[in-house]
């Protein structure tokens, strides 16, 4: 009885249709199942520009947590986006909880690192630190690569869009009046 309780919620590996991991995850969630698709953010070259893209860490694979009572293979296999369970012979491939925990922690750490690497958010009020526009107020728009940003400068009462090095700008400090 104790051994059966240890196996109550196990992680299994599903094989998905090409580029349908997110669809499968959504449809499994609609059916009340818990699943996990670890993702990576990678830089890709599109139209001559570097673009950050989020992709599955293991393309076409999805981790599914189910209890022995929920283990209805036909329901899960007929879910949109799912092809089948990964098997070793006749046995379903089980994934240790420690692996899922490790992957989840790595994904959270990567997300925190990305959040720290992006010092500004759209709409942030900035001040130009040096260069010809030193001291002028600006509003952050978006990143222009890793080291530059598109900002709106307030010049003579009009907003002008320009690209600047991230080292030339900093967040404006609120007045303590």
C-alpha cells in the first residue's frame, strides 16, 4: 500500500505533433491535467536582425503529471497536439520528480536573468547622462539589440524618436519635493 502511494502522482513523457507542444499543454489543462513544457529564450537571425525567440527545450516533448486513477491512455492520446506516450517496450516512460524540479528551477533562473538584463520597460522615464543630449528627459520605447534602446527625447516641446546606447541613459529619479 505504501509503495502504491509513492507512485500516486508520476510524471510521464508525451510525444507531440510538430510545433504543437503549447496546444497540447493547453488542451491537457482544459481536461484537468498538469503538464510542463520547459522553454529556452534563444537569439535567432530573422530578416537580418537578432530576435529573441522562446522555444521548447525539448521540441515535440511534454511532461505530464498524472495519478494512477487518471491514467486513461486513450483520453490523453486523443488530445489535440499529442501523438502518444513515450514508451520503453510496453512500459510508459516515467520521469523522476527531481528532473522536473531541476528543469523548472533552471527555467525560473533564466527568466530572472533576462528580467535583470533588460533594465528598462516601455514607458520608463529616463535622463540622458552624456553626449549632445545630456540632461534631456526621454521615454523608453523598446530595445534596439542588446546594447541600444529606442527612446523618445523631449526636444523643444516635441517628442523625437532616436536610438541611444544604454550606457548613455538612466532611469529618472523622482523629485523629493
